[in-house]
């Protein structure tokens, strides 16, 4: 039995898509609806799953290319706005947390850890999805690229999310599924847990994380193993940053 609050002072920063939630079905469904509207064929999940987490533009450009259509940059704002509007209407039709997410987050919080999200998904979309899945109680801070000075893989994204949550970047661990996440963790000098069930095309073991796990429920063990790597002291200005 782990003692209560033995993770007090630790912040765990989570990526969203591909780490906490399997959002690919709804993102791909939105992409395909947009393609059909423009008289183009749908694309299979396998052809674009790896682009989830890279933004609507990447999905749209790929979808048009896959359908054999020419991408019209002049229409990009219109296409982007239509994609976002449709996605918001269907943001949690088929999206679910990965197995073990809710239970594991509850245990980490009970052990005293601060939990926050640093995602390259727009903050408003992230908050809408988290609310729809009833995950909001776990995350006092959710920061998309529009809420920080620089987005992942820049370490500023992680550092600013941790400080906003009332934590210390020197006592923080990143959990993600992509090179964007591991790159940000390295830049922020944070240990990184990589989940193997996300959306990366790069083999998880080659992403440069400190630990690779195959099930979300394994995060506790991975984090316990990484604790000795963290700085022993707390940054003096953490209290003023909350």
C-alpha cells in the first residue's frame, strides 16, 4: 500500500490525444465529412492516424492529397473553420479515455501529485473534450499552444503548464506518445514516460523517452522509478507562481 500523499510536490504533465484519450475516431470522422462535402472520397483511419496531434491543418492537407485533390491555400481558413465547427459538434461521439486512465488519475491525485495537461490541441477544444469525458476534476490546468509562449517540442510549453498548476518544473514528469512530447521533455529537462499505444509513426522505444509503457495503469510504477532522477529541492518561486 502506498502512503497517502507520497507524491506531494510532484507535477505530472500529460499530453492529451494519443496519451489520455483515443480521439482519432472523431477527428477522422470530421475529416471524412469535410472531404465528402467537397465531393472527395473518404480516407481510411490507417492513412492519417499518425497525424492526430498535429492539428486540423495537417489532417486536411493530407486528406485532400490522399483523395487526389489539389490543396487550395486560399481556401485554408474556410476549410479550417468548417473542420473545427464540425469537430466541436462531434468531439466525443466516439472518443474515450484509454483503458485505466480514470482509475490511474484518481490514484495519482490521491497520492498528492499535481496533474496538468500540455497539448498542441487548441485550449478551447481540449477543454470541451475534457468536459465531455468528465475528466475536468483531474486537471486544474489545461494549456494548448495558444496559452503558452512556445508550443511543444519547446520545453516552455511544459514549464509554463507546471508553474500555472502551482508546481515546480524541477519536480515534474512528462507523459506523452510522440517525438513532440519527448522533445519538449528534453528541452525542459524533465523525465518522460512514453505510452506505446499512441499515434506516433516512430517506434515508441526510439522516441527518446526514459520509460516506455504498454498500458496506462503502468504509469504509477514508471513514475515511482523516475522519482530519484528529479531534483531534490523545490524552486523558491513556485509558491508565487500559482
